[in-house]
C-alpha cells in the first residue's frame, strides 16, 4: 500500500513547514510528514526549506546567519503569500508535536549553499530524533550522498533516503533505473525520486534492491493515479487531502 507523505506539511494547504501544517496533515491521516532542516548560527536545527528566510517569511537573510531567537520573530507566509500567525519552528518543536501521533517523519537535511554543508547538523538531527524517542519513525533524507554516509556512520540503523532530481540523471547520461544503484552505493535504505523519473523499470529495480521507493512532488490527480498504479511506496505531495481521497476510493 502506498503511503502518503505531506510535503512540508502540505504546502498547498497551509503555511509550509509550520506546526499548523504538520498538525493538520497528521489530523488528515497522512502517513508521514516531510520537512526540511537548516542550522542556525548558534547550532539549533531550524525547520525551513530555503537557505534564506526571504520567500517564506516576513524577514530577510540566511538561516545560517541567524540565531534561534531570531527565528521566533519571523512569521510564515501561507500558500497565497499572505502572512500568517505561524512562526518558524525548531526540529525539537516539530518532533514534540508529532510524537503523540502515529505519523512517521521524512527529515531532509538541506545545505547552506550548493555543495556546502552545515558543520555537525547530522549529529544534531540524530540527537533530536533520539531525544524524542522517534528513531524508528524517522528517515533522514538528502541530495548530498555525504550526508547519507555520515548518518550511517553515526547511526547505522537509521533509515536514510538518497534524493535524486532529473538534472543529475540527465547530466550523468544514464537511464533513471541507474539511480537505484546510486542509492545502494551511498548505503541508503530508501531512494526519493522526482516523479518524472519513475516508471516500471525503476519500480522493478527498487524492488530487486529491497529499497523503499518514494516519489516527489506529486500534486495533480492524474500524476497521483499513475504513481499509485505503479505501486510506489511513498507518495510525497503538497495535497495530502487529495492523495488520501484517491487512496480511500
């Protein structure tokens, strides 16, 4: 059975990566919530997608140049761009909100700049997950295979997902099913592919490699039906309401 992951908590429905979004997605029956993390200047893991706060809040500047106190002053924008009452959260706050539920978490470790990394972020993410007692319900995701390798060094039993976008496949000049070999080489337990990369060959390769196959970001009904027919393991969407309705039928 395909599981539904609410992308950034359901970014088409609520302010993305907000506590409201995560709590609402859980109440809706989402199997997983997907979130993104950066690191503040004082070493706090912050839940936000971009490396800057410009697009999603009423502030400006790089997340990595701010303190955890700075982020409390920021208000998040909703899907329509209008400011909401929601504030930027820490990973600890999101974990606390999710802990009483049955929802699993997909935690994407982001970069301060392309090819760069936050010093010690993997240790901090794993410590937060462990402190919340949610090791069995969390998967750490990244586009950078170095993050996957580091997580495996620190916590060999933690689930990890290697994320891959079409540009990477096109640049390498390979067929999409080769991405399964890349995920295995990184030591990942899961692979997360942009939806246009996924076909029957990719699904078969993932099954043969015993990898959990996730797809992103699937927002329209036609694409959702295609992914469900292919039998992907995790469907990540900004519209968890629509995905849940389709699966319920």
